[in-house]
């Protein structure tokens, strides 16, 4: 990816840990933000998997779960993550525009 200076490049590497380490090497002052973002991505991914399971339930059962309010327990926090954009999360974690762009 190229931002601003065309000679300033960042390689996107395969693998979650490798990418995280690459970002930390490139942005050493932002290690905490990178770790938090990766943790948020894992939580959001898990919550999406749980909501997908909920959506696959038979409609009659899903209605009972929803009316009882238990869907908030089953959704794994999906409602919390679905109301935010990636950009909003990144802006809370770091002010570094180049890191946000990656």
C-alpha cells in the first residue's frame, strides 16, 4: 500500500501474527493500539459467528429468544460492534492517519 510519499510502502503480509508484527515494526509507538485493534477484530468476528448461529435458528425459536431478551446474551456483543465503523474504532485507538489507512 502506498500513502503520501510514493516511495514509502508497507507490505501486507499473510497471517494474523505476521501482519501484527509487521505493523508493530513499522509503527513502534503504536504497539498498544495495534494489539487492541487485533483483540477487537477477534471479538467482533466471534460475535458475528454467534449472530450467524442465531439467524440460522428456526424462526419460532428465534422469536421466543428475542421476546425474552435472551438474544442479547446469545449475540456475543454483536449489537455493540455492528453500530460502529472500522474508521470510528481506529480513530479511538490511534491518531496516526497512516496506520488508520492500513
